[in-house]
């Protein structure tokens, strides 16, 4: 006490000290442990001393090649043993043997969960993408330290200085800062939750193992949520619900007109979707047995209208030419500000839209399908009330939306219905008609996939002309099986003809399930619009159908569609069947990718920026193509 | 309608087009007018065509030198006429003749309000600082444009693209975005308010002329607010109030103990200051006749305790060794989140603190006083319950706080009082005692500045020893005027001696105003602590009193202090009187500077980072220095 104490190091002098001093900070992810060590220690030993488990057989002598770790931010130059044990791809991605790296600076190191793989396979009904896990969310455990040892260091500095300099957060909100003095003096230590450079939450004790996020696909018809473990990339739970906005209109146009120049209508639509998201959040959290507060990020895809309703943005002008959205780009808002019941400052990342009605769901499909990668031309079609479709190779990406109408969702079809229990979902016509019914129940109606099957099979069996007219019985091919002939019911004019898909007496249904000439016309309008859109994209790109290496059928509906029927019905371009794939909810997969990796998120942003929107409405070329596409190809 | 429309330009291709295209955007400030023109037009003409008034006599032929403008971001190379008409300093600062500049790229141009000066003189009771106006807040008027002309451009893009690329905002909140579709289609146009790269508000019509901010100095005793015009730097109004937190304790320690481990106490202290700030905001806005919603930024200085109360940060550990604050750095929070009734997303910039009890008020003083600039050593002393002082030249900045106690604010002094009407504020002792009284009223007490005067003058007149003891009448110098001798009242022991400063019969007061031996002891404790702190700073810096080029007395109290008395009383280091200045509310000036210029704000941050905190409490050297400093120097 005989003299004035040494000056307190300021943050500037502290940084300088780190540059020249004896200590460096190594942050191990995903466990989120920050270890301060003497500069120059071997990384493998640092991990062991810090209690971080790195795979090994040889104990760090360089012979087994198991101790590989992935470097973020700074990647050391590879040494000979790296080339011996690792593949060129692993070296390129930043993997190195930890027993060969000296901790000579601050480092951020991903420790693979096992077997040395740090990447994740995202698989969902046909779409498979291997990605590296680069979540926006990071958790870092900060052990308790006696504050008396660090004179005059503020609580916030003590929290920040745990991190390597490059990762130091620049922002903490007042709400989180207010919790800090108590937690930083708690003997259990605390875990800070980082979203990029923001501290969005601090929690008592070590909660680094619990880090979840949700990817939402908000469709006009269905909302799906995927609860993902951000540390491992594992899908913990899935939940879905019918979009209750449908009480304000089955399709987008109905809901748009409800919200146009009607703030109250918009507010209702917004409240409905927020309430449903919260129900799904609760359901997902309960299934995975995690608290909702441990959900730290949400990504969302949806069409332009769903996007505006979610954010409660005035959609008046979205429904009027020139169809200007309020915002096209990606948007981030705090969950709490949006009313979502998860960690209050969790970012809600709404993926970017393209233009017109081509929204972030299409961006999600393009991201999941890797559209715009490689030299081959590939097309993705999201079949729905609006058929959104994109065509791309690495040089150019274009997209459009075609007004298919609601026929494929069962509307305007005499016995049409959604793909719910009791719906005929697939039909095959041979010597007689074979059907499958959702839930194995007696059939009560026809859903969209069966509608496409029926027209494809009617045409194949010769019961329908290329223009879509029922043949009169007298015009049927002579070898038509009698069981089929009996199903054609003529009632005066040709337009009153109908076909019995399922007889009540055969199936135990209350009445026959039939398809009418008018139903076929409605189906032609729908598939014709989609086909015409696809053809105009080909024209715009200056290629022909056969140049397509692949056509992907996406969307919940696209997934149930039989590729052969889609081809025969003339919904898709006319290409060899083996180039057509159903890829399921690719939009949802896109949302998952964006949740698990900030690199995928950036790719989504680039896709949205690069994709040109081709406007079909009001285009005479579209009208012309549509007229042709209404017919059947063969 | 014969073919598909051209692809919509994406934001990427749009940027590329601007790089190579024919149009550039010139943003004129402070009017906030954005003008798109043909690349290569003369800037002087662009301004005229855009309705922006630039000073001129010759009409743009280069002969008058009046049309100078200040370039931000990009500064063109000076041409010969610039050297003819402008000073070297003007050229260095980025001023150019607008008639000599081709608008060959996006530009941001400040048009001086008149006379070619774009800088502002901040003057307040002695502290004068000329600064360039670089407010964080910018307003830009966006005229109405028929949206049909810009197909598929989102509303947000239309707003963003008005700005030169470098200034394009990267963030708009959901709340502001929700207002956009309506306002961007309003025929009056809209004005966007930018805080850095954030759009914090949009307003109907052209409101670019109205842009205000408030600088607050939150003292333990008094809160002062300055309403500033951010476009001109003019001070529009000042308002102040006694800090009502004083009901929870006159000094910081009392309030700290009220809030320690007591969230409810903290909440009350927080609510009081927020309520008072809102009252001052209302008063300032009313005086200047502006709506409170047109206040877009707030800067705040205050000591560490005021800082924590303002932000409602747990101050438990601030009052306990090692006196760790929750956060030391600058902090920004939205006004709405803090509960201030101005533009909801207006940033509240709380200046950074140094350490211990040395808060952002000291940083404000150092900023206003230009401490740490130049080679000479200068000291600033903020005289208050805690005396904060800083000593610096360009190489090193150090600061400390000394526990002066409340004597100088009138507490523990028999007839002490605050500097309110009726307080004797200055005293001069010659052949008799002359006093001045605040408000010209009959005197009822003594405020701090008079207390320092009294001890200085008693010592000068030989009525008091160097150790601060009243002389017995028998010991007085023989030439002591009888009128003074009569005022010394002996009452038994020496410690009961007192001195009549103002006789009731002379002044019309109800009773005599006196100063006691005990009062002098209290005054010695206060001034001794400050002097001891100053001496230790000199020791720490390795210099002596005479090396000081200047000592500034800051703070409301420091301003009333007579420099000569401060010197004689031994409150300041013993240096020639002409090196001592009273600089008034320099902390408030610092807050104003930070409000008017982001560069000053950055300087404040650097000052806080660079300044070393010298811990006095518990230091034996301080105790020793204090004992010496209690005595009088001559």
C-alpha cells in the first residue's frame, strides 16, 4: 500500500498486450469452451487440458490422423502430416491435425463430433445436400472467476475478453446487460449466446449443449416447422398445421384483398400466423423436451404474401400492378419484437424474395436444389395455386410465377378435396381403375395428385382426346376393356359426360367418386399455366426442353405427384422420365440450410439478387403458350 | 405486349449500371436533397437545378470564390482556382469551389449556411471549441415519384436508391418499414431520417429543416439539457432541474447504498431520472416550439453512478471494492427502449466512462478542454462531492477521483447552502468584508464558492494560520482593521471561535451569517482531497506544479469559483494565477460536441480508452499528500 497502484490497463493497451504477450485464447466449438494458454502450446494438448475431447488413437504423435479439427477465421498452413492423413478437400475446407498446430495466436476451432466429420447431411424426400455446419448462433461458457482478481475491469469487459479478439461482440442489449452483474458473479459460471457479434442472451451455468433453432416454411395452405440442433445439425422434431389464414380466403388473392387498404384485416392475418407459429414452437419444444427459451434463431421462407402477413407489412400494392413489395431483401427482426415466444432477442431471419409473387419459398427451393450451380440447365417447379418455377445454370438464373389456380388443391373440382384422409391420391387405369386412398378409408373425393393421374391415365387409355374431351363410347378404341367403358357415363351433351373413378359399391363409399368434363377443363387450366410458364422460361433462356438435365417437382403437392403422370398430363416439359424428380418440401429444406449455415444464408441472398424475374401476367407470349399447353402432349 | 418484358434489374446489376451508366447521385446536406444528374455536369449548376442555394457573386465563372462547398466521403483533387480562393486549411478540410467540380460520381456535399463556414463555434463560459458539424443524424427528402414507372422495385429499394451507394442504409426497423408503403405513395414526398446507416424514421413531406438533438449532463445535483439544431449547430434552448434522486441521498454514496442489492430502489432511481429527462425534453421542445418527435438523438454524460441509474444497471458492485462497473464503454440504446419521449428509434448515445468513479462527465470535460492534445501538460478539475481530475498531454492521459465530501455543496457547514438565491457566493476581505449575494437578497447562508473565498481571504488577512486555525485576537497582526477584529468572536476554547461574514444589521438578514472553526476544517478536508489528488496525478506523470501550462476549473461549482481564491485556498496546484481558468459546465459542452459531430464522439471514445485511472482510495501516498494539502500554501 506504499504507492499508487499500477494504472489500469485500458482496452487498447490490453489488445496491444495480447499481440505481444504470452497468452492466447482458443475458442473450441461447438462446446463453446474458451481456453487461455501460453502462446506456442500444441493445440491437441490445449484441447486435452481444457477438457475438450478430440478424437485420437496415437495420443498426439502424428501417426493416427484422427485428431483433425476445423479452423474458422484463421487457417494454419498445412504441414506434411496433414497431406498424409487428410484429403485435399478436407485441407481446402480448413481441417488440420490438431497435434501439428502451435497455438501461436487467438484461434476458433470446430471440433468434429466424431469420426472427423464436421458437415451435416440434409436429407428430405429426395433433396440431399451435404453442408458444413456454420450456425449464426454460438454458445460460449464463461467459468466463474473471482472478480476481485480483476480490478476495475467492467463486467462487460470480463465477458467480452473471454472471446478471441476477432470474435469479440460489439453489441449487448440493455436487457441482457441488466442481467450481467448477477450472473457473472454466480459460482456456476454463465453461458453467453452469440448471434453473429451480438450477445443475445446470458444463462446461468453451462448450457452450451442446448442450442436450437427452427426453420419455418409458411405456405398458403400449410405451415411446417423444423426444430434443429444447431450444434450437430440434427433435426429434433417436425410439426405442421393447416394455415388458419385460410378462413380469410383459400388462396393468396383472397387474403390479399382482405388485407388491402384494410389495416385491421392485415393485423388479423398477422396475428393468426404469429399465433400458429407460437403453437408450433410449443409443440416442437415439447416433443424435443427443450424449453422454448433455448431456441435462439428462426429462419422463414414463404411466398410474398405470407412474407408480408408475417411482418405485418401493408400488402395493398402487392396485389396491384406493378405488384411492388414493401421489401424484397432478406430481413432480420428480433423474435420478441415479432411476438414469437422464444429467446426474446433471437434473430428471425426472413429469407429474401425475388420479385412479383416469386418469394423466399422459391429461393429456398433454389438453394436446396443447388440451382445455379454447374453448367447444366436445371428447372425446379413448385406446384401450387401459383406455380413458381426457376430455371438456371451457373451463368443465369430466371424465375416466374404462373397462375395455376386452385384446381390442384381440390377447388373448383366437383369432388375435389385437399390431400386429407379419404382423398383418392393415386389412380392407375389398366383393365380397370385402381386407386389408393389416404388413410385407407372409403374414398370421398379426389386430391390434386390423383387429378393429374386421372387425366394422364384417361389420355393413355384413349378415353380422352388430346384436347381433353371425353371420347364418346362409340369413339372408344375397340380393345377398350369393358370395365372402363362402363365407367364412362354419357348424359346428353358431351360436356355432361363424366367418368366414375370409384364406385360406391366397390369401395364402401357413400356415393360414386366421379370426374367430370368440367373437372378436366379445370385441370387443363392449371397444368397448362405451369407448363406455359416453364416453356417461356426455356424460351427466355434460349434453350429447348431436351436441354434440361433435370426437372424437380417441389412443394408438398409436387412431392405427391407421380412424375410419369405429370409428364403424360403435360404439366412438365416433355423430357425423358428419368430426368424428373419429386423433391418434396424443398423450400423447407432451404430454410433449414439457412438456419444451419451462414454461408448457405449468404448463398440464398446471392440467389435472390441474381435471379431475374420474368413477368408473365399481361404477356401475350404467355397467353399463346398457355393455349398450346392446355392440350396433352401425346 | 408482344414479348416477355426485359428482366428486372436486380440490386447487383443496378449497382453495376451505376458504375458505368450516365447518372450519378449528389446528396446535398444539410438540406438533405438528393439529386440525380448526368455524369459530368458542373456541381454548381447541379445545385442550382436541384434548388439548393449555394452562395455566389460571379454566377459560377470562378472569379468570386464564394461557391465553396465541403465534400464528405469523396474529396476531389484541388484545382488552381481552389488555391486562389481558399485557405490551405479549407482545402485540407475538403472545401472546394463547386463551380470547378464535375459531378463525375456519387457525391455527398455540405453546403455552408452562409459565408462559407461549415464549422460551428461551441462557446460556453470560457470553453471555446471550433468544430466541423458532422452529426450522426441526416435527413434526406425523397420527392414523390409515380411508382408505376419503376416496375418491381420494392418500396425499400426505392427509398434506399435515393442515396449515393456509400451512404445506403443497411437497416430499417419493422416499425418504420410498416409506414413506408403509405408514405412513399404520398404526393408530398417523404423525408427519411438516418442515424448512421439506420433509417430511424420517415415523415410525410419535406421536414429536412427540422432536425434537433439534446445533450444531457446528468449531475448528482443538477440535470442540464441543451437542445441543439443538428443542421446548424445552434443551441435552441437550455433547461435544467435539480436532480430529484436527491430524496434518496444527497450524494452518490447515499444513492448507491439505496440501490445496492435492491432492484426496487434501483428501479425508483431510474424512473426518477427518466421522468426528469422527459420533463426537460418537453420544456426544451416547448421553448423552441418544435414537436418532441422531431428530436432524433440524445447524448448523455454523467458520473458512473448516474450512468448506471440512467440505464438501470445493477450498481451493487459499483459501491464495493474493486468498484467494477457493469459497462465502461460507450453505450447506445433506442430512446423508446429507455422510455424517453422523443423519436422512438432515436439513438441515446451514452458517452464512455473511464473507471472507478471517473465517469463520462470527466470524459466530456476532457473532450471540451481538448485535454490530451498538444505537448503541454494541462489539468482539468471538476469540483464536486467527488472531485474528478485529469492530467494529460498528447503522450499520456491520467485521471482520478478524490473524495472531497459535500462541504463545497454546503453540507456539514453551519450556515452552508447550495448556490441558490440568498446564498453569499463571493466574499472579499479588505478593510472590512464585502459580499455578493445570489439574487441580491439579504444573505441567509454561504455557498461553496464563498466558502473558498472566505478561507482564502481570512488567510490573506492574517486572521487564520497556515494550518487553518483562527488566530486569537491577541495574535492578530497589529495593522488588522478594527472592523475585521470586531468580526472575530472568541468563545472560550479556540475551536469555538467564529467569524461574522455578514451582520444582520448591515444586510437586513434575520441573523448574522457566520463561519466557524469547524466549517473551516470541513473546507480543508474538501479542498485538501482535491489538491492531494492533483498532486498525486503530477507525481504519477513525473512532473511538478510549475510544469502545468493550465488548470481548468470545471463543473457548475468550478465555474463560480474565483480562481484566485482557489489558488490561495490551496485547492489547485500552486501555479501562476494566469494559468487557472474557470470553464463552466465543460462536461455539458462535451456532450454537445459529441452530439454535433461523430468525429468528436470518436475522440471521446479514444479519450476514455486511453485515459489511465489512478486509484486513490486505499493509497497511503494519497493519505500522506492529503495531510499536507489540508494546510494552506502561503
